[in-house]
C-alpha cells in the first residue's frame, strides 16, 4: 500500500474544500430553481400550445404543397394531366427517398411505431433531425400526391417537439418519457380535432396504464392543442355531415353487423398486403433504396389517373377528404364507392410499403367510408329505407375499418363522434366497430404497428416497456443535494 506524500495533503484538502464549496453553491442555486414537478407542469402546458402550432403549420404546409403540386398536375391542360399526375408523386417520392436515405432515416413510415419505440426503449427521446425530417419530407410526399395521411406524422412531429422541450427543461428520464405521451395526445387532438379521442388513443396505443401525473399531462396537452387548432383553423368538425345521423330502423342492424364482418376482412387484407409488399421491397436489392418511394409514387399516380378518368373524382392522389365527404352525404354511386375502396387500398399499400413517409389513419377512414356506403346501398335496395342511410353507413364504416386496422376500439368510436359532430349512431358504431376489431384480431393477432416493427427486428416488451428508474436516483439536482448532505 502506497502512503500519500505529505506535500500532497494540503492540495487534496484544498481540492476537497473547493468541491464541497461547489456542491453547496450548486445546491443553493438548485433550491431556488423550480422543482422538477413544477418544470414538468410548465413544459406540459408549453408543449400543448407548441404542438398545436406545429400541427397547424404541418397541416397548412401540406395544403399549400398539394395546391402547388398534385392539384396543378391533375388540372393540367389537354391529355398532359395524365403524365403530370403520374410524374408528380414519382418525383416527390424520389426526393423523399433521397432525404430519408441521407438526412433523416427515422422519418420514414407513419410515425406511430417510431413514437412507440422512443417511449418504450429510449425514454421518449426523439431527435431534432428526425422531427424536422418528418415535417419536411412527409409534407412533400403527401403534397406531391402520395396516398398517405398526415395524422400519424403529426403525432411523430408533436412527440419530437415535446421531447425537445423536456430536454431543454432538463427533466429526468421518467418525466422525459411522460412527455412522449403528451406529444402523442396533442398531435392526435390537433390532427383530428378530437381531444377526447386523443386521450383514449394514447391510453390504448402507447401506454396501456397511466399514473396520475401522466394522465393529467395527456389531458392538458390534448385540450390545449385542440384550442390552438380551433383558434386558427376553426372549431367545426372535420366532416360537415348535414342532418342528424341516427338509427331509424332496427332492421338495419343486420347490415351493420355485415359491415363489421366486411370491415374486418378489408382490414386484414390491407394489413397483409402492406406487410407483404413492404417485405418485397426490402428484398429488392437491385434498385437503390432511395428509388423505392418513386416506384410507389408512380403506382399511386397511375391509380389516380384511373380514378379521375372513369369517375372524375380525386381522393387517390391528393386530398382524400373532399371525396370522402361525398360518400358521407350519399352522393357517390355504389360502383364508385367500391372502386375507390379498392384503389385506395392498392395506392396506400404502394405508397407506404415502398418506404415513404406518411400515415395510414386517413386511408383507413377513406376505405371505411367507401365500404360502409356500399353496404348502405343494400339497406336501401333490400329494405327500401331512406337514401339518407347510405351516409350513416359510411360514417359507421369509417370507425369499423379504423378499429380493424389500428386496433384501438375505444378510439374508433370516439373519433367518429368528434370528427362528425354526431352521436346518434352509437349502437351501430359499437356493433360494427367491435365486430371488426374482434374478427381482425382473431384472424391476425399481431396489430399492424407491432408487425411493422417486427419486420425491422424490433420487438417491444408488453406492458409499456421496462420500468423507469426513479428520477431522484439519477437526477443531477438530487445527486448534488445528496453529496452536500453526505
């Protein structure tokens, strides 16, 4: 054993004194800063407002790019619109493919699986590059005509914003992880104008069970994001459905039960097709990965040409909600509804599986409305009910296919209520949604987001992931305080 040099003892004593002085000074400063619980509350409130602004900016960016790109391509003169409608999503996919390959690989996909991975495995951490990449690349891909939705990407962007705020406030790992759920709720609330459904979706899809702190943060953020979205874009529901949609004939429940069965079949077909084509693209080694989204874009553009040529309606490449509203009001023929349902399935599978950046929420609602409206024609033809029932079946079909694909049964009911502003179809919604959910889960046990992660060799533990260490075990504030007390 080596004894310390007597000359070193004064210096070590001086160093120990400086360390103790620094620890006491740090503790004094930290005692006058807001506690972590206070910072968490402030960050939650700030995140709700900023996520609402980010969601609105994302929405407006997509609308602007659609008007600049795909809508101008569709409206080109003569027969040139055919080539522009195919070329626009192709070039958009090519640019996005380059961005995803060389700038932000984490921005691919819908965004929901990425948030689940961040929440479960990375304590909610989402990088700034991933957030910016998702915003820019997804807006460009949807704006150029990809058959994808903005809702899942909005969740990803908002989760990134809330995580950035958590890191700036130097929250501990547990509270940083909580902020991922706050971002998800705020994103859903702003994207769908549905704050109640945002809370249930966060419960069903991300967390499973909540402590009181997390639940209150989720509710506050969802409410604030919805308020911001309302103040800028208006407080009307997403779909303006005229009339009071209610169940007027009990005999129609037969067709609603059939709709649940067909929605389950459509949901499984969509999921299996998406996963199968995605696996095929991953084996396509002869073509560079950054070219794959262009291939999907060309296929989507071709199907958009078919829809425009035969039915003079958009909705395959471009804003789908205008065509979807026609189905909700019973203004589409049964042939058009069935054709658009199949075209939307094929175009969304092509756009997503080829490696693009965009979500599946809006396509699921679109396919559901078309399927539901087609079943509604059976109700009119067989039972001679009013033609208004076609729109009611389209509304219920949205929720049923959403429940079958996304596997969030509570959210699938509430989100339809909030998006349409009507509660008269609660019984048909419950019958169709729960039938679609139960049958789809029976036929394909693994939900779509978990299956997508499994293709990436990522397997999330059950129950929301590993337990977080208490913040006070790793917080630098408490560490200094413990050093002082010691």
